[in-house]
């Protein structure tokens, strides 16, 4: 079987977009299977930055974009990103599952309202309507893509939502028009994906957000409203677990988080500010500064365990260049006890004190120098960078097969 899943191992923004692009180049399809326009996946091609919120970033490679049943779809974003693809010479229409729920204007309003009510305990959502769209779906009052094509039943479904929330849904005429426009691509995606996998076609499943933002396995309530972990591929796409032959974890060479919530290795000092600037750690979707910290092995061990990760793609290694001493949190001290695996419980995690090892860094390289490293390959990496990678492999018991040393496609080293 040739299904390949890409899963973020941290709190999102690991560089899944770039990795998905690289792995989609010889794939037939690339699928977004959860979340909505809260994702911010970037692909940089010859200095041109392409940002995807709704379509899988892998579609910049020419693989057919698909949007599966378990997502909450923002149709206006889909339209914009079809244009984005056109601008790089890719003329395509995404395949959209008829069962996917849509994000309505009311969901974005409700997202902001709930955040306001939470006040000092706000999640820091992307305000893309994700939580309310998923909660309407769970309440069984969600509107599915196929409903847009059936004006008769659409009215009563909208009325139900309006009666429940006591707010107008907002203007969705445009949505109906878009759905009509896309009607040739609204499909039984489950059947297509299974048939194509059975025929040996390569399909990439591009995860959004990250494992620690998973609604069940993440740091609740400071999470997103979908399952971001491997199980979502199966439930959202209707593809069985045996059809996935490879599960790839994407992780940054350090840790970042946008929005509130526990963050054991957070750097709230100048070191953190430097890392934020060097790594340009500002949100793709919202522009917010990201919180930054050292690598957190106990959390990564947890992510790897629950996703059955086969191998790792490590991103943004170049950002660490020029830091004299690099720290890695290898275990926690929780109530005086040493633990190697992050506990699947936020209250316990909040008590975790990171235990660090200190490694010698390597000097900062220019972009041109990293480019040469990417061309020459593994041996050209600075010695201490190699050591950093090898130590992480040992600590996580997984091979790191791909190391990204710059945002652009081509700036990476295979191991
Ligand atoms: P990609 O796919 C990083 C975070 C938000 C907030 C929490 C809930 O680019 O990795 P939501 O709008 O989903 O209800 O917000 O989740 N969040 C992300 N953080 N990367 C993302 O996506 C994220 N999508 C949501 O900042 O803390
Ligand atoms: Mg993001």
C-alpha cells in the first residue's frame, strides 16, 4: 500500500507544508484530512512564498488536492488557493468530500465571542471558526458540502442553526454559488481514495496543526477542535490503517507554540527573543509572535508513541546556527521524580520541570553556505549539527531521514 501520512509532532508550525510538498512530488493525490483554514502551510519555491490555509500545501507539486470528510471547509479559502495554484501554472480543482462540513460566517463570529467570554483564559484561536464549526457538527446541526447543492433542505438546516444559536448564519449565497461551481468535484472521496490506493497510487495525507493540539491527546483545553493525530486519517478519509505504509513525523529543531497553554521548555528571555527573530516565528495565519523554547524530548516521545511514527523529518536546523550552547530537555522532574515520557494529563504536565543536557552549538551559516550544504549532503553539515541530530535520534529511537536547512524547497539534506 502506498498511503503516506505526515503528522506534526509538536504544537503545529513544524514545517509540514514543505515536507508535504517534497513528498507529494511523486504522488497522485494529497489530502487534507482534518481542521480547516486554521492551518498555515508554506511552500517556498524559488523565493516565492506560497501559503495554504485550506488546500494541502503538497498540491503545489501538482498532486491532486483533496479535502476529506473530517475537515471543516472554508470555501472562499478554497477558491483563493485554486487561484494561487494557477499562479504557479497548476490548473486544478480540488476533490471535495460531499460529507465535509462547512464553516459558516456565524462560526467565525462565535469563535470570537467565546474567546471574549473566556477573557484571561482565552485559547488564542485563529478565529477561523474551527471550534464552533466542529461543535455544530457534533451537535448534528452542521451543514455539509452536499447540502449546499440542495436548496430545499438547506433552508431548514440553516434555520435550525439560527434557532439554536439565536443569531443569523450570515450571507451564504456566495457559498452556494461556489458549491455549484465546484459541483463536478464534490465527490465520494472515500471510494476514490480506496480505489486509487488499491491500484498502487501514492497518496499523501497532510496533517494540519500538531499532535499536542489534538482535542483528545493534546493539552486540553488549549488545543484545536479536531483530532490531529494518525487516527484522523482513518476516520476522516474512510481509509483503513493497513492502507498507510509510512507515517512520518515532522518536528522543528526547537519548540514553538501560538496561543495559550502549558509549555515546559518555554524561553521567556532574550535567548527566546533571539530564536524567535532568527526563526521568523510569527504565525502564517494570524501574524502573532510564537512562543519559543528548547526541544522537548518527553513530549516528542509521547507524540511518536501515539502516532506510530516510522521516521522523522527535522526542520529549521539552520535557525540554531550561532547559538553557543543548545539545550535539549531529555526528561522531566515531576514532584521529585524523573520521567522520560510526557504524561497524557495537563495538570501533571504543568508540574513538569525540564531536565536539560547542554550541547555545543555551531557557527551561524549564511543562506548561501546552507545552500552548499544542501547540495553536498549530510557530510557537509557542521559536526556539532550532526551530533545534535544523532542525539535526537537516539533519544527518540527513530531515524531522522530528512533535515531541512532553509525554507525553500531544495534546502534540505537526506540522511
Ligand atoms: P498548522 O497546520 C499552530 C492553535 C491556535 C490556538 C489553538 C486553537 O500551520 O501547524 P483554532 O483556531 O484551531 O481553534 O485554535 O490551536 N493552532 C495552530 N497553531 N499551527 C497551526 O496550524 C494551528 N492551528 C491552530 O493558535 O492556540
Ligand atoms: Mg501554522
